[in-house]
C-alpha cells in the first residue's frame, strides 16, 4: 500500500467488508443518490482510489450492496423457517419479508430495482434466486397440487404489501403502525392459499 493510499480512519483487516458496511449506512441515510465511491472512501477514511480495488465502478458497488442485501435477507428467512413449526412457517416468513422491506426501505428498493441488473451479474442473479427459494418452498408445501402457482402467489402478496406500505398507499396505515395489519393479512393470506389455489396443468 502506498503512502497516498494509507487509511486514515480505517483500522480493520478487511477493507471490502468495511466499505460494504459503510455503504449500507450511507444507503439508509441518503438513498442511492448519495452512494458513490469517493463519498464512501471519505466515510471509511481511505484514499479516493482505495475503493476501486474492490469495486470497479459505482454500478459494481450498487450490485455488491444488492448481493449482500439478498444474502442477509436469505439468512433472515432461513432463520425464521428453522425456528418456526412448519404449519406456521409461511406466515412467519411473510411477516419477515414485509418487515425487512419496512426496516431497510432503501436497500429493499435497490435489490428489486432496475438500477442493478440481475441478468448481467451472475452472482446477483444467484443471490436473488436463493432469497426467493425459501419462501417459494414454504408456499409450495401449502399447495402441493400447484406448487409453482403457490410460490408466485405468495411472492406477489408479500412484495405487493411491502410496496403498498413503503409507498404510503394504504390510508391510515404507516410502516410504524402496521404490525397488526401485517400479521393479520399474513394469516388470512395463508389460510386462503391453503384452500383457494386450483391446479393448473400448464404451470410446472
């Protein structure tokens, strides 16, 4: 490391991890508009050139943040699944999905936005698939006669509810007072899913 690249406020062994953690903080505070490599270097206390060793561009940084977001999301969903009895798993995971969106709105929007290209970035594509898998499996168990449809319906429910709440489209309900609504809707949704999905031979 040259003298010009020597860190000033950075005293950890893993610069990439420190940069990602700082990026999450900046994303929460300022949204994607405030997230840039120079600003990130300044926050971590390294030279402006240092982040480019790990992220070749701002786009690469955004995609790395989205990948880590999906990984954290997957870990949360898998923990819910592992610590919840099977009959209640889909309800618990549906609640967790929506609350993840409400607690980390900027990250959630980035993960599912066109700012990151899941088709071009294989790691991002795989991280998104892995994140969807646990929810899909839980939904498929509820409707074994139409598992693919059940998985898509479950995703549409949780993602749609998340977006409505984030965009303040439910009158009288805000992210801050939505806990009981999320729980009740998740329970009603799963109850309906168990009885209301007819098999479609065209979906496999």
